[in-house]
């Protein structure tokens, strides 16, 4: 599992989380750390499972090393893969049907995680739209819910010890169940190469697809919001990414020579319709992805700073999200008060950082979310956009709550709401401290 500059495509199940409170009754509040339980004490574990090589190896490894019952959870976050093969693979590895959980969480993903994040216009380090980061809290949430349902002792993820995802998953687990035991195989086992993984799989008769025997040229992680690619051919940040890396967008050069015009309707900060047609959150984002792909929109080649301390180069494709961000800023431009907008923008980097680092369930993120959601009270209206060869341009915006007053800004005579002469006093008051500083400089110069 990977993405967001992780460098570890270990499983391709994605998910996110929305604010929730799970009741935990463990008798007392003496937290036990993950190291406090021995392998023999763990009877049941909930594994985030994709059905791929890595998580299939993890499944068998849990059975052999922990001798425990494994419950699999597979989430459909719009990654574009069939999920039934994961069920069949789990069954083949001895998992009973009642211990296989597969859930379509696309609507929840967009409604409760993507949309709240886009109300903030969140971009990590000013560029990254957090497609992988926002997918992790939901998987953590679902795993904990299942653990409580089946009485599991532990949860397990497939993130490596070098990336951000291990932090994101485990912060989510502990926030929702402070006493849960976490198993992180990549920090425990010695299967640190693809050859060792394949050898383990063959030894334990785990089916391996033919295309899994060779080294992949790069790793991929995807969900409905984005896809991310990194590693191998992408490790040198000075080498342009080959075209084969891009799967969700065509190049700007191949995009149509004629622009595409669309409208997006917003209600309290959330997109609700495209070209006047009301759509569910996941359906709307899917349609924006199609429009972005067709017009070469949403590519990003980025070197970012991971939470664990290293820099990472990733190639991201976020076609629908790129359009949505431009549209949301467009409708905010006429509905938000200046100081409210500036305050919101000043808080955005901190909010984005919280999501990137894995603090979705932290009180500071929830506090900021309340402020952001309050700011969206009148962010309602329609934005018209021009999509053309990799670019998104806002070319029109209207709202019943617009603060834009044409009479105030017109250069024509006759405006009665604004007296030009008032500007003189306004300027002098704002210049007072600057004039005072200037006089001090003049005195000091004369003394020299």
C-alpha cells in the first residue's frame, strides 16, 4: 500500500474516514502498547486486504506466524479493479465466507472525506491534492468497526516502515480504539525483497499472476480521487516521467483543440450538479474525472517531504479534483468576505498537513473543520469553467449570496454607494505608521 510519496505499493485497497466515535469498553484505561501482546495471545486479526501478492503473503504469514484467525476487509474506493477476485483468493487461502468483508465505500469516501477536504481547498506543500492521504482514515475506521463486530484482538496493514501510510493507519486505529493491537508485517518480517515474497508465496502455494514475477517499472496506488505512481523509473527526480506512467489522463498535446465548457453547481461548499444535472458525490467526481481525462487535466510531478523525514518523488493524476478545486475557489471568490477568505487560506496549509501526516481524527483537525464548514454557509451558486489542453479556467460565476456589487466597482459615473473622496482619509490613516517611520529615518540621517 502506498501513495502520497510513500514508495511502497504494498496493497491497493484505499479508504478514508469521517469523524465518528466508537465506544471502547476494555474494563480500564491502562493502554497496552502493540508490543504488550504476544503472538500467542492474538486470536483474531482484521487485515486490510486487496487480493494482490503482498497482502496475500501477509494473510498467510499471519496464519503461520501468529496462528490466528484472519478476517479480511476489502474496500471499493473507486480504484478501478474488480473486488470479487479478492474474495476468491481469500477463500482459496482458507478464509471462511463470514470472515470476508467487501464493501463499496465510494459514496462515503467522497461525501465524508473528499468533500470536507475540498471545502478547505487543501493542498499539501501548495500542490498535492492529498488523494492517498485522505483515503487512509476510512480504511482504519472500517477495520476497527469490523474488529469490534467480530471480537478481533488486532488489526493489520500492509504499509512499509519507510512511508507515511504506516503512520496514517496506526494513528487512525489508536484514535478509534486506544487499546487495539497493531500488526505491521513490514516492520517484523524478513521478506524485504520481491524475490523473498515470491519464494514465500510459492512455498505456501499462493497463486501468483504471471505479470507479478517480473519487477514492475513503478508502483501504483489509486482511488476515485487520484492515482499515484512512484519508484523504479521515477526515482530520479531529474528524469521526466515516461508517458506510460499516466493512466488517468491523456497528455495536453493530445487533448482536443476545441475547449470544453461546463458548469458546476455548489451548495454550502459542496459540488452538487454538473451542467445542471444533480449527481451524487461519487457520481459527480467520476464525471469530473472523465472530463479531466479527456482534456489532459490533473497531472502533477512532485518531490514532497514525507512525514517520516525523507523526500520522495511521485507522479499524481487528479483530473476531477483539479477541476473541483478551481471551481470551488471560483464560487468562494464571490461569496466569502475578504477577511474570512484570507483567514481560511492562512489555515489551509496547517489543515492539509494534518491530513498528510494522518491526524484526521485529531481534535485540531476537527476544530479546523468546524471553522471551515462555518465559512461555507453561503458558498452556493454556479461556476462556469473552460477546460482546454491541461488547463482549467473559471470564466463565470454567480450566486444568490454574491458579495460582488457591480455598482461599487464600476468606473462609470453615478455610483452612489462609494464616495471617492473617502479614500483620502483611509489612505492617510493606513500611512500614519509608515510616515512616522519615515520621519525617524530622516532624523537619523540628519544626525549623521
